[in-house]
């Protein structure tokens, strides 16, 4: 299956579905059709894009994800498929019953992988990991010492060579690019979670009552440096205050396109997300002990 990300942000469009195809109509342009099965994510932010119920239901049935954005191109809503695995009910039960020691051990694995990936990215870009790779080895079960926060304080100022930079949800600098990329990442991870027969709201560590995708927020952590790398390139080329135009969004989406080496094979980002989620399901069902996580 070809995984494609469709961004509809530049002008009005009418979307409909027919014969398992997404049909896109724009004034003055030829009609375009795309097989729904090829679409991993549809991102819509232009206020004059309209779509039928058949688009949403057809995309969900094909296993795709729909993201709606505000006027600043910041994703604000996600539609996910809810019946994507034959053993979904049983896996929901196992997930809900997972003992706390297991959840803490899994969170330890996730944070170790995230910090190690951050260190590897700094080594690649700055020729110095600033101790992050060694720091990743000190993460305890449940990250009780909050090593994740310690790593963050070292990581962000060095990544952008800006001692005053901090992660902000509504920041007007490169935070906009990070937020956009992370939102797409979160949707892809949530899609993989659903495909593995798990529920995206039952988290390992995140338990915010206002977050409907706590598990996606957990599993996306080791993947974040993939987005960070592309944001770094965007800032280097266009500057941190560049407008969120078509070219910048295209560059940000490139983090999820192409093929990556994973488990000694070339795989798409979507396949890696599904494989990671599947390994988590296998932990819940006592088929394995450790997660399969990406490495930069």
C-alpha cells in the first residue's frame, strides 16, 4: 500500500467519494481522483474546503486519518478509524488491565529511546551529543527522576543554537513548525495504534483528561526527533519566522515520506508506526517483553 499525505490548504475545493476513490474538484482545474486506500492522512485547513459524509466514512473504512486545522494551519481535530483489528475487544481489555510495573517499564523504554535519538540528532548536526546518549542510560522505570526534562533542557538550546528557545504550544517562532509536524506525527501514531487493535486514549504515562489520544502522546515520543530534524532544516533555509506556506508545509510533511531503514529493512514511516504499536499490543498480550522502537 502506498501511504500518501494530502494537504488541502491553498484554496477552495469540493471533496466527495465514489467507487473507493476520493474525488477532488477545484474551480478552473481538472477533476482529480485518489484511491482512498492510498491515503494515510488528509489535512484540511482552508475554510472553503467542503466534503461529504462519504469522504469521512470511506477514509475511515480504508484505515486513513482526517485532520482539520485552524486558520493558522495548526491541527485542532483528528478523525481515526475505530474498528481496524479482528481482536480489538480482547486487546482493549488487555490494555486496560496492564499492571503498573509493566506500564512503567514501557515508559522507561520510550524515554530512553527518545533521549538517545535526541543525542544522536545533536551528534549528527552539532558533532556533540552533549551527554544525552549517556544520560539516556540512567532512565529508571517510570522515569521517576524525570530524566526526560533534564534532557530537554540540554537538547533544545543546542538544537537551534538559541539559549532562550523553549517549547511553546502557541509560540510564533519555529514552535509553529514543530507543532504542525508533531500533530501529523500524532495522527500517524494514533492510526497505527488503532490498526494494532489498541485504544488511543488509554495511555501508559499521559493521563490528561482533556487528551483523547494519551497513548499516541506516549508512543510518539521516540519519533519526535524525526520531525525536529526537518524543522531544523526549515529554520536553516527559511528562518524561524517564515510563513507557514505551501513550501514550508511540504518540507514538514517530508519527514513522513520516503522509506527508512527499520529492523534491517526499508519501511515507510506508516509501517514503522504500525510495527511499534503492534509490538506494544504483543507486550499487553504477553507475546513479548519489549517495544520495537525507531532509531535515528
